[in-house]
């Protein structure tokens, strides 16, 4: 991972900056799938702020104090954590920040025996990252001719 990057919990005070990172990271994904209303891109600030009440939201902060990445974990039951919105600012991608965020999120849920997530079938980089972290594909869910969701899980 890039030197000078710290991963810590985000608070609702960070919501606007975190959402901006999510939008920058998912903008190219929305273009790839031809969906300008992709939920991470179209989410309102108010909706995003609500996530801080139920989810663990982590942020990756550079040495200048800027948020350059984020991930969210939502407890689904005592043994499962749903992983969502893993996003790294495009200018900082390819430096191990996504991997570090995912590993830090897993550490936030020591009681979890299973982590679950989905990504789009065209997101080969994300699928490869998750596989390298021990996630395996569990199913595919056809949405429409442009999108199939790839569900993955990690059991520990």
C-alpha cells in the first residue's frame, strides 16, 4: 500500500468527502455498464449519511488529510458482514489501498465467520481483487442484458 495512507473509521462529518470519492471511483463503472443511475453514483448525501448509523464506514486518508478510499461493512447477523461500496479515488488506484481497506474492514468484524458482497460481471479487476483476498463466487444474478451481479463470499 502507498506510504502515508492511514485507514480509520469515518464519521458522518466525513460523509460528503467519502461520497465524492465513491462517485469518482464508480463513475467509470457507471459508464462501463451504461448506467448513469448506478446506485453508488446516484446516491444522495442524505441517504449516504444514513449509512453511518448502521454500517462501519472506513476511510483511507493520505498524508495531506484527503480521503482517497472507503469501504462499508453492514452486519447482517452475528456471523455475517455485508461488504459494500469499496471505492478508491482513480488517482490512487493500483496501490493496494482497496486491499488494505478490505482487510481492515474484515478486522472490524472479528466475530464474523462470513463476508458477502457483489460486483458487476464486467468488473474483472474487482473480481480479481476479491479472489486474491479469499472470496469465492457463489452465484450470478442476471439483472438485464448489460448487468449480471457476481455474488462472492469469504468464509473464515
